[in-house]
């Protein structure tokens, strides 16, 4: 350790880093020297000059030659231009083209030698230039690290800062990974890893560093998660919810159906947690339609019988209202004070609700994000539930949790998480799974058609409607603009009116409607006042209209598979057979496979596993919404074996209580810091 210097020093200590750069770096989440040293490149470019006959078609290469023509800049299209210059390489003349970088003109003087990195087109003997490299400068590395940067900070600036930081702080870098693990898995030292990641001389060197970096990232992540979990579950920290078992049984008896075995099992798992001093932090996953709501209702009632309050937060107003109505009905005979709080709750009502919550007269509250706003204070919150939890950010879930004195937490999701992701995304949670649908459900039949077959689909829908069933028509997902989204929905709405009216009535539901408008549309649809509902994805989660049996989804290939699965979960809720028709004209093999998966399985786990294989974890879980940690080096899918090993080793270390060994001093210090940050920021 060097006196006076620490990796926790601010980047501001580096030469050339003033307030502006500090700001630019902080946008990349770099504030300390340690952050900077761990800001690894996402790829490398081999800048070593190659012979022309070694250059492979469509590969990126560096070529060196003599300028033999004056550079010419020509303009085309709006504000676009290209720069052409000829190079002589041995006996060949090649054409080099740079797009939209006219200023490079000055770099090409006839007769001068230049080296250019770019993409080689062998047929045309031309190079699409990406970089002009200095020929003489021998310190020019042959292997360049490429970092992801923002527009406020240059690639070259970052490279320089990392070099400076490494030069002056390398003696501060010490090993965090226990030596025993380093040996067991033949890992590099921390210092060698950092050097190898940033300044490799060969691809092999980069690979070796990367191997260690991945292990380190996963291992430290697992250690952090498991420690947090251990602490959360430490006795005396949780809340004992001493519920009244008899009352609970009496309530379950009043339900209009028998619980499935899976529902009974998860109710027991949750109740066991409630009763114990252990702080519950549990994920309840179950496919669409598996009956999670009723489980939520039962355990909320458990909290109420213990004299505590329970909260249920849903991602949309439609869903919150539906839950509210459901629960109000279920608890009508039980004298439970239930309220609904959403963004459109009137000020006066809101005031009453808040007063009731604070006084403890309100026992159950259902709501949207409105629940986690300032001013919503509980007398004694015992259980906080999020429905469709993947639609909330980690922070939103945390705020809800902090509304009480460490209430028990239940997060429900219908986006089943493959095991591969579960251990990463929810490393700190226990998982309960409803792996059984209520009896008597007829599996949804899904088919895929091309857009020119839509007329046939409409004819089919006519027949279904004639059986007094109802239908959804889902409009394409247009993320770019809300107004486009609306325009599209309105267009489809008109087409559906033409197709079905006057025999059947058509309604429209879109994201820009006010909450009460949405609610009245849903209520009318549920009451069968109209038979066809044209809807954007606002309909996606949770909504329950058992009489709807057909769903037509336009541009289905624009949706994530899990999202399609959620959407089609809106049908198949009644006694009649249900049909989901996907309209899509996929352009590539992946697109075709994705549609085929949907037609082949109704199993949400299989759907999301397949989605994972085809598109990667971000898309499956919906990016940051999911609480999915963002790994910088490792890929939880591609590097799954490493992830599992890291998890195992972390577990071993903790169960053997090895963290206090002197050999693990660095690791312990690191984790102190990390777990604090985790608990503060979540
Ligand atoms: P999800 O898990 O998708 O949230 P819901 O809780 O909305 O599912 O339940 C779907 C439908 O199944 C609801 O209409 C609900 O009343 C019904 N349901 C739930 N549990 C059972 C059961 N054990 N038997 C029959 N129907 C059930
Ligand atoms: Mg639900």
C-alpha cells in the first residue's frame, strides 16, 4: 500500500481532470480510480499492419501504403459526404473511403506513408476507413482497447486517463480474490488482470485477463448477494406476523374454488416466513393464469389478522382497480377496510386514505406507484407485495419496503425466470413457484399467419364471436413515439369496425386515455357491452375477462416472447377453447423461430428460456426494470458455468465462516463497502 494514495481517490486527482471531466466520467459511473481501472474495454482492435494478401474479405484490418492521389471529398444526400484517396501498397493500388469525416483530408499528402484501420472489401479492392494511424509513432499500440464512451468523453481521453491512473496507482492494486481460489482456478493477480484487460499485447493476453475478470465479477457479485441475504435473514431483524390460522382457514373456505396443490404449497411457504422472525424476501413466480392474486389475497389477510397492514402494488391502474374490486368482493364478509390509491385518486379521498393508513384504520391498500410517494405512511405495515414485479425498478420495490419497519416482502411475477437468470437476478431472494394451472383450463391454441392472411383470421373471429365469445385485437408495439402508437391503434380500430360492426361492437383502449376512461372501457368490455377490444399493450398485464377467447396480435414479431406470452394469457381464462393468432412477417431465421416457439408451447418457462437463447437476458427480463444486475465483463448466459462455480465458491466461503480469516482481509473490506452500497442504493 502506498501512503496517501488509495484506489478510492477521486478521478479528479488525475492530471487534466477538472469538474467537466469529473461530470462526464460520472455519467459512465466512474468516480474513483478503482472505477476507472475497472472500466474495461468491450472489445479490442488488432491494429497490427497486415500484408494485403493476408487481409480477409469483410474483416477489419490495418493496411499501410503510400498516398498516390489527392484526396477528393464528394457530397451526396443531405449533409453526407465521402472522402476518397488511393494508396499504393507494394504493387497494388487500393481505394480508401472515409464517410463523413472530410477533415481527414489534411492527413493525406501525396507521397506520404499512412496506415489505415478499416474494413476490407477484397472484391473491390477497397478499404472503408475507420481510423488513420500514426505510422512513425512507435508507441502506437498494435492492439487497441475499445471502450464504450459518451459524447462528452473521447475514446482517446479515456485511454489516456486509464493509463495515467494505472501508472500512478498500480502499487495500490491488491488481490481481492482469496489466494486459494486464485490457485484453484489458475487466475491472474488483480494487477495482471487490470493490465491485461486494458493493455494487452495480444488477443491471448486479453483472453487470459478476461477469464479472471469474469470469475472475479461473478464471485464478488455472489458474495455480495449472499451476504446481503444472510444479513436480511438474521433473526431479530424481521417482523413476526402472528396471524390467526383459524380466521385464515375460514376465509379460504369461502373461496369459489378449491386451491390448486401448488397454490396451497406456496401459501404455506409464505405463511411459514410470515410467522418466523426471519425477514421474508420472496419471489412468487407462476405462469399467467396460475392464480397468484388469490395467493396474495390470502397472505394479505394473514397480515391483517395479525393486526398489521398489507399493501399490494400493481404496475397499471387497470390492474390495481381490478385487484381492488376482486379483493373487496372476497373480503366483503370479513370486515376488512380496503382502499385503492392511484394517480387518479381525488385529492380529498387521497387525504382520507393517507389519514386512515397512518392511523391504522385502513388494513389493506391496493395501488399503483402512487403507493410509494412521499406522504404515504403506514401505522404498521407487515407485508408489502408487488404484482408483476418485473415491471418495477429495483428502487421502487425498495421504497415500498421502506414504508414499514422491515415488512415482509413478496414479489410476484408471471415472467418465469429460467434458472440461469434466477440465480443472478434474484440472488438475494427465496423463490416460490406455482407450477400448476387450475384444473379444467383448455390450453390456448396459438397459430402464426402472414399479414396477407389477416382476412381469413377475421372470418375465423366472426365465427368465434357468433358463439357469444369476445375477442382482443392487439396493435403493434411502436416504441419510437406515443403519437404514432395512437395513430396506429386508431387505424386498426377503424378497420375492425369495418370488419365487425354492426353485428358486433368494437371498443378501443390505448395508453393515452385517462385512467377513468380506461377503466370504463374495461368495465364495458367485461360486461360484454362490446365484443371486440382493440388495445395497445396497456392490456398486457393481469387483466381478467374470462369470456374473451380470441386474440389477434398484429406485428407479433415486434414483441418479446415473454410479452407475447403475457398477452395471450389474457385469453384461455374461461371454460371455452381459446385461440391466439400471431400476425408476423419475420425477416430472418431468428424471427421465424421465435414465432414457431410461440405456436409450439404454452409453457411460460419454455418460452422465456427460448427467448433467452435467441435474444439474451436484457430482452427477456426487460432490461433495467428487472433488477437484473448489469455485468460488465461476464455474460450470465454465455458464461453460465463460471457463474455457477462462483456461486458455489461464495457459498462455501460463507458457510465455512472464512470471511474473517486474515487471508481474506481484502475481500472482507471490499464486501463491507459493497454491501453498504447495495443496501443504500439497492
Ligand atoms: P395470475 O397468476 O396470472 O395473476 P390470476 O390470479 O389472475 O392469475 O388468476 C386467473 C384466474 O384463475 C382468475 O379468474 C382466478 O379467479 C382463477 N383462479 C385462481 N385460482 C384458481 C383455482 N384454484 N381454481 C380455479 N380458478 C382459479
Ligand atoms: Mg396477475
